[in-house]
C-alpha cells in the first residue's frame, strides 16, 4: 500500500521511515513537511496539494506534534484517506472523539498508536498480571529532557503535555497491562515558571481492589535514565524496565519468546503491521485511556511553580 508520511522530524526519521522501508506491506510514496524530506521520495510542502495530486496514496501517517495534528487528520479523513496517528492521538480528548466519529462515518481506518505498548515484554506482563491480586503498582519514568527533546519548544506549550509526553507512554503500558480499570485520585504537577507545561508530575490512582497505584514522572533526571514499572501481587513481584523491553518475575529475568520475524521486531514495525491489518479489515483502533488520565491530571492536579527551564 502507498503511504504518505507527514511531519518529517525526529520520530519520522528515527522510526517511521526505517519501519516503512523494511516492511513488505508499505511503500513510502510521499512526504509532507515544511522543511524535512526523505531521499528518493516525492516531497510536498502543501498537504492539500498532496491529497489532491496523489489519489493512489490511500493511507497517511501523521508524525506531527499533537496540537497541529487534528487539522491534518480531519483533512485526510475528509479526503477519504485512512489515518495513523502518533501518540498522543491529539491535544484534547474531544478532538480525538471527533476524528473517530468522522472515520467511522466514512468507513475509514483510524489508528491511535501507542508505540510503548508494542515493547517486547508488555504482552507477557499483561498475561502474568491477568489472574494476580495486585497490592502495589509503581511507575518510575525519569529522563533528561535536554537529551531526548533538544530544541522542541512545542513540548512546553499548551497541548505539548510537558513531562506527560513521555509519561503518557508509561500510562499506555499501565492501561494495557492492568486487568482492572483505574482512575486518577490526585496529582502534583511541577511547572517551571517560564513554561506552560510540567517538568515533573506525581500521580495517585484509585484501584477497585484497593491496590496502591502511583506514578512518578520527572524530566530533570541526569545520568541513568529510568523507565520502570514495579508490581507487587499476592503471588510475587513483576518488574518491567527499559520502557517494557525487559521483564523480571520475582527478581529473575524472563526472556521474550523467540517467535517474532526479523521484520516485526521493534515497536514501530509492529505498529505498521497493525495499521496494515486495520486497513485491510476496515477497522478503527482508538483507545484514549492514556490521554484521559493525562487530561484528568491537568484537571485535578495541584500545581507548584519551580525554577525556570532554560535549555
Ligand atoms: P518534532 O521533530 O519536533 O516535530 C515533527 C515535525 O512536525 C517537525 O519536523 C515539523 O516538520 C512538523 N511540525 C512541527 N510543528 C508543526 C506545526 N505547528 N504545524 C505543522 N507541522 C509542524 O517532533 P517529534 O519528536 O518527531 O515528535 C512528533 C510526535 O511523535 C509527538 O507527538 C511525539 O510525542 C511523538 N513521538 C516522539 C518521539 C521522540 O523520541 N521524539 C518518540 C515517540 C513518539 P516541518 O517543520 O518540516 O513541517
């Protein structure tokens, strides 16, 4: 299938282009970006023009930051294209609901991707937790914003989510692996005095069986970068680390079953395989639960102002 990639920035070049190129499902047939391009691929700067001139391209993958994404997605759906959305699927829940209704009405596929859910050990962790009684569950997501988001001013603006940009990856795993649904009870957000979005956040969730469920997101982490999830249950402990790439049960590392083909190893190749199957079957996959928790944190969170962030 011919696909167009829109917003040729960091994630498009790091992950989307190599995953599409390696896939037997896809052919990268156009890019749309004001400044970026990919060698050997027709490059457009005007999205409407690409939609107009390339009726052969039935699928569009949007790698833009969340705030501009809705307008591009709506335009693509109105032009009869299937759409794949980078995470988070939008800047607000309402605009994501609107896109889902638009896609369903036109019988087009819409995929709100959550790349962290495709990490190697997320499915095994979900399977292990399925029949356990949860007691404690804690997420630690601490990374250095200067290292991972150099020069990305949008991330500090309204709708950019601040530390929830990586934090929502953790929440996408949490909402995938926990058998029970949780909701936010309280949140503490630390917002630099010169920015609109938090640099750190601690969340506390209600759990229907009374387990203590908390998260700790921080963008000020230097040195070791930490992306771990720890669960304590009635039948032992589970730890995910490296963002879900590794897992230990009761302290012993469990290795992934060696079943994936080379083409399908890695988070983004799996996303593109799922998008291919969605388009073939005419289905929609829009799970907004990670974004819902973030929206709740902004609605309910206690804010404290901290030192300015200067890159
Ligand atoms: P980025 O490099 O800052 O931006 C991506 C591209 O979007 C830019 O190169 C720019 O292309 C276009 N763009 C930016 N602002 C725009 C606007 N207002 N209107 C139209 N186009 C605009 O960001 P990124 O890191 O790739 O992140 C993009 C999305 O991927 C985010 O939602 C992020 O959460 C997600 N993501 C990022 C990472 C990562 O490691 N960076 C990992 C996973 C997911 P042109 O200027 O050339 O048009």
